[in-house]
């Protein structure tokens, strides 16, 4: 059982029941404590579901990212497996710490932030041009806060919004599950081209 599951068991009726059982076998004063735990379980049941899960701390909007270093760009066209989620043209940007990480061959220190700026791609006059912004993907390295997802926090800010979140508590499944494939490169797919 992991730490979260243990914490939940401690806080839930199931856990309280087990403790009550143990306390009956131990000494009667333990029953008082078990009753308190049961009351805590009731309080927990009244909490909104969003607060019960150990949600990852929110990733802040990366202010000033447009002035950071451009890493690379890519156009994902119809027919690509990732078209539904990431179709369009994207540019990657790195802050100072992330740039050092790219240059070190994929070892990112805490404080590294990488931005995935995804725009519509429009074909016109034999060119591919940038359209409206679809989403601003963000990866923030903080090995303590985001230990559950390889030390990276993930978020997507919808369109040009700095507050509307596309990922929220779903980073593990919506983002990290795929980035996991690059574990040996600190979960980062892209590489620095000189
Ligand atoms: C199905 C696989 C997949 C999923 C799911 C995915 N990514 Fe990525 N991501 C990639 C690939 C592949 C690249 C490299 C793109 C390139 O080289 O231009 C990438 C690149 C990135 C980068 C630039 C750093 C890097 O790894 O190269 C960021 C930031 C990013 N993704 C954020 C996110 C966020 C936020 C989510 C969740 C909403 C997400 N990704 C979900 C495959 C994925």
C-alpha cells in the first residue's frame, strides 16, 4: 500500500473499523480514539471529492515565457497518431534552467520550465502558417512537489487564457503516462540542436 492509500485508510471508515477492532482487543480507552477517527471519517465524507484525492499542487502560468529560448518547432498533420490532441504547429521554449538542462543532454534541475506553444496550422499559398493558439502546455521541474510524476508538474492553459486549465489533477494519466517513455532523458522528448 502506498503512502496515499495508507493515509486514506487512516481517514476512512474502513480504517476506523479496523482500529476499533484492534482497540477492543487492546484496551477500552482506545475506543474513544476510534470514535474520534470515525467522526473524522464522517467529516471526510462531507468534503468535496476534489479535496479528498491527493491532487498535485497546481502549476503556475509561466509568466514571460515568450522571451525565453526557442528550442524547436514541429507541425503535426492529420493522419498522425497525436493529431487529435496536438495537431497544429508547436514551438518549444525553455527558461534559463531548462536551457542548461537541454545543453547537459537531458538533466533538468528544479526550477526548469519548458513551454509547448501549440497553434493552429493553416495551409495557404503553398505555406504553412500559424493560426490561433490552441493550448499552452507547460512542464515545471520540482522534484519534491511533483515526485509522483517524475519530478515534473504538467499543465495546459487553454487558448490565450492564463487561468483556464486543461489538465488539473489529471497530469499522471493525461501527460506523464506518455512522457514516461523518456524516463532516461528526464521525461523530456525534445533535444537541443546547436
Ligand atoms: C502521447 C504522448 C504525449 C502525451 C500524452 C503528452 N505529450 Fe508532451 N510531448 C510528447 C512528445 C512526442 C513531445 C516532443 C515534441 C517535439 O519534439 O517537438 C512532447 C513535448 C512536450 C513538452 C516539451 C518538452 C519535451 O518533453 O520535449 C512539453 C512542455 C509537453 N510535452 C507537455 C505536455 C503536457 C502538459 C501534456 C498533458 C496535457 C503532454 N505533454 C502530454 C508526447 C506527449
